[in-house]
C-alpha cells in the first residue's frame, strides 16, 4: 500500500519551521503534518500517550516520524528510549522491522538542528552571503555531527563573526530562511541523511502493508 501521509513529532518550533520547507522536497505528493512541542522534555513526556493513540487510529497508509535533538544525551541510550516507547505503544519501528514494513521511524539530530546547517553550508551562504565560505574546510566544523560544545552555539558564533545575529540566533527565522536554500541530496550531516533516507522510503513505499506489534 502506498504511503499517503506522514505525522511528524518534533521538540520545538525551529525544527517545525525547517521541516515545513524541506519535507515537500523529500516526500513529493505525500501529505504531512508537524507537531512541535515545548522542548525535548515535553515531547518525551507526551510521547507514550501520543504513540498509543496512533496505534489505535493511524491508517495503514500513514507513517509517523519522531525527531529529537541529541543534545548532551548518549545517542544510543536516547535511541533505545525512543524505540522502547514505540514498542510499548504497539508500533513497529524502522529499526526493529529489519527491512520489513514499519510504522514509525525515530531520528536524532546530532547534536542539534544546527548541525544540518553546517552540513549544507552553500544553503547558509545563500541565505546569509557574508558567512565565510571556508567553514566546511575548517577542522572544527568539517564534520557537522561532531562539532563540540553545542552546535547552535557554534553556529551562532560563526554567524556573529560574519556580522549577523548580534542579538542572538533567531532560531525559528534562521531555520525557515536556511531551509529554503537547502538541497537534501548534498547534506553532509549523517543525522540529516538518516532522516532523509527514511523519508525516501516513505515516498517510495511499496505494496507492503505496515506492521503493528
């Protein structure tokens, strides 16, 4: 059965702003809705009840994506926590399905949404032309998901040196503005690519029926 709709749960409004621009490019004609929360803690607290609700009513032609920042968490422990919540709700995840039909995919931005900007620096420069072209060649910024000391703080520092965001990073506006110029196929952030590849599966879903525990 072809997937016709995707429900996306994110932790904050900046992720929603970016994904509202990016998802049409990755999903094609598949419809979607995005539900932001008041931070990661709020999402994790509400996630069990929301996933139980999906298990009761989600149509067979729909899927769910949960997107959170790693922040300072251990990535494997955070992923295991998300997988456990989904299993207890009765939803088969992409990780657990072992290439069989799945209902839900958990994805983690490492360590924050801003890593995706470092992963597509031409998009940043298209949005903010004074940003240095040398950033992707600098050792501390070369690997987007390995930037130390907070990705959004690193992004803010880089942009402030270029003369932007003197009053602090406007996360929602920056997300929307940069996303307009992003090309999902060229992003070098592994965590972004993991999300992109899962969404490509949604877009190209075969006749397989989605599964539930």
